[in-house]
């Protein structure tokens, strides 16, 4: 892979991350994995710690992937994660993963007794919904043990918002972390759970607009940093978190809560921070020039991720073309940065070991396009 090409295209994004990051901010990643997944992806302890180091993230919550050796009841993967967390020097906070069809309550009790500090539920991988009431005992245990329940609420799910909201509202003392911005049913979940005192939303999302919209729907004090390794990268998502926080006009103290303060309070057994009203309204002002680049580039990452190289190349060509504008107006610098990143991504995508860096650059380019605001529209409280 052409490391120099990648480094050159990445440089402006890293510089902006450094300038936007509040001094002394603790970064806590709410959503990471270790082990092996049936889809072939994997992540080892040293790899995850290196990824956290690249983002200067101090701690992370961690749980098993959809492990081929998960039967019975995820016991073996849960024990492995407990062991890896013990080797991490306190940086990893282990959650146990449960399958409602295989003694979920008993496995939760066993794992919590062995040191797990949270619960992970994945309704897509384990093929369940929340309508039956079968998980009430697990939520009751979470209330009693005062541990959070992180729930996959991303792609690939049937409509489950009402069942999930019902069980959450039956257990108001359970702290829930709805993963991936609750994009499976964001409107319903954020509305029905608005008065639940302990619902957090993690930002491990592929599209920045999903995260931007969260800040219009829920308090910033309930939005938490998360990156979803091995599928996402902490350093990449950190750039998105800081750009969206700036666009939403968050002050430095609230930005620190999003990056890690809220999660630190949760995993350290402290009270969650008090909430304020959502920080932005139902609409945003965007640049038409940048949205053209965003529209094409937003199709590139999923195509690269799933190995559809021809589609990725075609959409990259269109996105790059959208950045070539002889009359860029106020968007000239952003278009130049995005264009450089996309051209590098196109070159890297066809090299050995270049797909992941290409996805990284495309993701950052999309974030920049979606969150760019003019000086005239910038909120007074935005970060400098």
C-alpha cells in the first residue's frame, strides 16, 4: 500500500481532529468487539488497544463478536472477553453477550458474577424481537445489578421499536445504550423513550447524517462516542464526533460528555449527567456543492466494504468530479480536501491492503461534506 499517499490525504483530517478536541477530554468507546465473527472478521486484544491508542482513547466497553463457538449461551466467548479485559490494564470494560434462546438470564448471572460489567443484546444476529416479554428478567437483573444493556439498533432489523420501547419503559431503572444511533427506528425510539431517564445512543454509524439528526432528537448528554471495531475505527469516528459536535454548537464541557464523560460516569458507577434540551432544530443548512460530492461518496464506503469494486469505482469517479468546481464559492477549501481524499481512496482501493484506508478517507470526506457550515451560520457556542 502507498503509505505516503494515505498519510498526505489524511493529514488535514488529523490536524482538524487535534484542533477540535477539547484539552483533557477523556475518550471512552462505548462499542467495541474482540474475538472472531462468523463473517470472517476478527480483532485481537493488541489490535484493539492499538486502535484505541490511535484515537488517544483511554477506555472502551467490549463484548464478543458473533462467534462461531458461541454455543451454548455465548459462555466461551464471554469468558474469553473477560480474560482479555483482565489483561488490558483496566482499559477494557467487559460486557457479556446473551442469546435469549439459550438461557440468557443464567448466562448473565454467571458472567456478571465473574466480572462482566454490562450486557450486550443483538436482535439481528440472534434473530429475536422484544414483543414476547422473555427478556424482562434480564432487564430486571440489569436494574438490580446496576449494569447497562447495550442493544444493536442498527441495520438489518424488522420493526422492533415498539416492543423495545415497551420493555424499556417497564424497567425505568435500567440504563440502555441503543447502538448505531438507533437508526433501525430512530424516530419512534427517540420519541417513545424521551422520558426514560437512562437511555443513551451510541454514534457508531456509517452515515454522519444519522448522528447529526440525533442532536435534534435527544439531549447531547445522552449521546455517547462509539466506533464498532473491527467494523469501524475509533480515530475515524472521533473525527466525525468532533465535527458533528461543532456543527451542533456544543460547548467544550458538553463535547467532553459526548466523547467520554457520560460513559465514564456510567461505568464508574456515578450518576448520569443532567440533561438539557436537544441542541439543534429539525433542519440544517448544507452546501449544494458539498452535498453533490456527499451523495456519490456515501455510496462508495458500503460498496468497498462489501467488495463491490466496480460500483465503488464508478461512484468515486462521480464524487471526485463533483469536487472539481471552477466556482467553489466558500467551499473551495473543503472541496479541495475532499477531492484529495477521494482521489487517494480511488488509488488505494485497488492496492493490496488498501481497501480499509480507502474507506477511512471516504468516511472522513463524507463527514466533512455533511458538517461544513459557513461562518455566518456557525452557532456562537461552537468550538473554535
